[in-house]
C-alpha cells in the first residue's frame, strides 16, 4: 500500500523525541515535511507555517499537530478544511467546544480526526482495562507528581491561559483513568494552587465520584523533586491494581505482571494509520471535560510565584 504522506507541525520536544522516530519507523507513513515558526529539520523540507507547507507540497495527506495547545485549533481547522487527516497531540485543544467543532468539520470533510492520548497507549493500560472489566472497584487514588523544571524547562506556554499548568501532565492520568474505568466522573471538589505570576495551576487536589459511585482522589504536583510519581492505585473486590510509571508497570495483588513489548507512540501511529484506512474518527473529550470541570468549580489558592 502507498504510504500516507505525513507532515509534522510544531517541531518542539515531543515532535523530536517521539513523533519523528515513531512516524519514520512506521511503513504506513512517509514523513515528507515539517512546519514550525523557527525550528527546522535537516532531513525533510521545513516551512514556517502549515499554509506554506501545504502550498509547496500539496500531496501531504495527513498532519500531526505537536504545537502548544493554544495554537492548535486554527492549524487543525486549516488542515481539515483542506481535506487532510489530522492527529492532535494531547490535550486536543484549550476548550471543549473547539474539539467538538473540529470533529464536526472532520465528519463533513470525510477525513480522520484523531484526538490522541498517548498515555492510553502505554503497555500496562490495556491489560489493566481488561482485568478491571470483571472487577468491582471500591476506591481510586491517583498520584501524579513531577518536577516541571526537569520535564518542561523553559516552556512558558504551560503557564499561559490554555496551557493547563499541572494538568498538562495530570491529563495523562485522567486519560488513562477514563479509559480503564469508562463512565461518568462527577467532580465534587477541587483545590487549585496558582503561583501569583501564572495563569494556570502548579498543583491540584480533586475529589470525584466515578462510575458505580467509586470515590476517586487525585493529587497533582508540578514541583515534586526526585523521581516522578505517576501512579494509579485501584482497590477492587479482587484486590488492588497498581499502575505505576505512567502506565508502564502493572501489579495485581502486589504481583508484577508481564506486559507487551511496545512503546506509546509506536502504538499511537499504528492507530492513526488504521483510523485513516477505515475512514474513522477517534475523539474522546472526557479527560479535557474533567479539567474543564475543575477550572469551573475549583477553589483558587494563591501560592508563591514560580521561578524556573
Ligand atoms: P515545545 O517543546 O514547547 O514545542 C512546541 C513547538 O511548537 C515549538 O518548537 C514551536 O516551534 C512550535 N510552535 C509554536 N507555535 C506554533 C505555530 N503557531 N505553528 C507551528 N508550530 C508552532 O512543547 P512540547 O513539549 O513539544 O509540547 C507540545 C505538545 O505536546 C503539548 O500539547 C504537550 O502537552 C504535548 N506533549 C508533550 C510531551 C513532553 O514530554 N514534552 C509529552 C507528550 C505530549 P519553534 O521551535 O519553531 O518556535
């Protein structure tokens, strides 16, 4: 089959660390160009914008958008209006409405829109979902803590409106949670700590009631020093399930489980290719909806200014 001609837009950390290697290694794709305001790539033609890229290389059929979320809607809209399949990095946008709008546009254009959640492709996530399908959860505790200065050095967009602050990593936990135990999560309380010089929170504590009335406690911290804690602990009627290391390790009743040997972005690009071949959309806004609910109802707690 002829490879899908792919362009990557937004040549920052995640594009270089994950998208370029994963797309290049996948025979379904051929990376033919990139677009980014300042950054360029030696191996394929580089353009400062998607408009110039599509004008110069019209046979691009799919684009992966790896920009900060604040500029993703306009770029996605342009690509969809011009008949291209679109992969959105997480979070898919800065409002729920703009994702719904893009989904409608993709349907009307008969092209694929993939609002990706890379953490759902971590190797322990599907085994956890399969195990939980036959168990009754009693409680859920999520701890998602890392040092923003180590993992996102210099990324000012995280602290600007729409940048999500600690929910930028925290939404990865929410994307796993809403996948392994699907259903409605009702937010009961949220404490959001805002540095005095930032428009987004640096820490958060959420209390929710999940499907089947499961109490759900979520602690997010973006100033946590030492090895990151990316843990989901679920007590069930068949003992505890512990997903750790961001969905890369699974313990059931304290026993480590064998996992498939795959990487998140390899699986993510395989899914994007299958969506394109099947003319399907994959747009689940539930993790973003939970963040929106926290911003709607959360208590704002001022904390000292963030200094990088
Ligand atoms: P980043 O390093 O700041 O890179 C973002 C890139 O977007 C910059 O290099 C910038 O290009 C480019 N850009 C800015 N405005 C643009 C526009 N209007 N059109 C095209 N490109 C534009 O950020 P990142 O860490 O890669 O994160 C990007 C997205 O990926 C975020 O949504 C984040 O949540 C997600 N993500 C990040 C990670 C991670 O570990 N960092 C992991 C998973 C997902 P120039 O360099 O040309 O100025």
